[in-house]
C-alpha cells in the first residue's frame, strides 16, 4: 500500500521507482522529482495528508498549517523558484560551495574574472561551473585574436650613390617606388607608384640614413615598412673623401721633385689653384690647402681641407753621360 503522504509529491502507483529511502527510515521522492511534480500540480490544489517526518522542509517552508495535528495545507502559487526555495530552505543550493569566498577559484576559473552575477536564480550557478564561463573565455580569446596588435615590417633599405659634387653643393634626388596600398574597405589592395624626394644636405657623410616612415607595402595584417636610403659615395676621377677633407694626388717627375715646380690643383667646385713647390718633394710629402674641402654637416659655412699628395715618376733609364753628372753632383746622403 502506498503511504498517504506520497500524494504530497504528486506520486502514483506507476512512479514508485522515484521513491528513495530517507534518513530515519522514512521514504520520499527525490528533491528534483518533487519540484518537477509540484510544477505539474493544478493551481489551487489542496493536499491534506499525513506529513512524513523525514521531510522537515515541508513543515517549515512548504506552506501554512491550517489546523492541528499532522494536517498540512499547500497552495501552488505558480512560481517554481519560490517553490524550490520553500522546500529546500534557500533560493540557491550551491551557496554551500561559494558562501565562504566568492573570489575562490573553481575548476581553474576565478569567479570575478568570469563576470558572474550574484542573482537569486539557483540554476544560474550552472553557468558558473564552466558552461558560460568556458564560452566566455573562448569568446575573449577570439576577440583578442581580432584585436591583436599589428607588427611593422622590417625596413626596406636602398643604397643611394651620390657624387662629391652633390655633397659639396647639396642636391635633391627623385626616386620612384612601386608599392601595394590598402583600399578604402581595408581588405583589398592596389598597386601604385610614388615619387620620393630625397633632400641631400651639404656635407652629409657616407652612411647617412634618410628614412621615409611607413612607405612600404600595406596589407590588412601589417604596418607598412619604412623606406630607408643610405648614402654611398660614388668613386671620383680626381678625389678621395676623408670625412670633410678631400685628397688629391699630384703626379710630378723626378726632375720636378728635385728641382721644384708649380702644380695646378683642381677643386671640387671647378676652380684650379696653382701650388708652388720650391722645396724638394720626397715620397710621402703632403701639402694642405685650407678650407678647400667639403662643408661640415652641422656648419656648412665651414669646410675641410684639400690635401695634396705627390706621386713621383721615375725614369725607366738614363744616358751614361747623365749618370756621370748625377754622380758628381748628387750628395751621398
């Protein structure tokens, strides 16, 4: 025979497999099945059956006692959340896990990091165990991929050869580059040409870098590279560069080296300076023309020097009579 209090759980003879042994020897339905069954009770249903001693929640939170003894009255009010609270003494059965510390880690996720809401819905706790939380982490990971910071491409380096005359006077070079650029939609690209005007200032040294920021190829996933030009001196037919100084090598004969001469020295700006050499020119002799070199980069009004080195041409052979004369007149040391 089915106990009369089984009717409080909405039970019948076909649902007795839901009955569980309760503490104290009593029998009753499982809490989850009780809630499901109570939700199916018609509104305003009244139960007047003896109450089993093993379900104290029904005594305290299930409704109001309408009389003496074991008579129990329950009125369904249409709110399953309130019914759950009345049976189990609280709105959230998971408070036993989280009441001590809301900020403790659970399954590897911090509640504060998972944007949890402290509401009164007892079923919202399932979202805290990782269903919504894991999805939230996945969502944040996807957003981080979309908002990942772009990295600029390495600089594109070109060597720019310039003459000493261009360094002396200063100049402007026009360089044409072809590059890819983004269209207005930010995804498709086009190819375009651009002319870069490279201003070369007076006295700039070899190795000077001229940078055009972000003038390289542009794609949806990068920051365009910088275009860098590095100055390189062109070989010159007369001069070699040594910082702001220029070196000129004068070729003279042995006779001129011994007997003296005047050497015409060209300059970078096209002038010719006569250089008298009255002393004997020995190998390694150097003469300096002050202020005839290249401008200083930071003070273009000042210039370096023009250094004259000498290369002495020796004869391949001399006549016997000349050799005797040289022996008589040249000193031994």
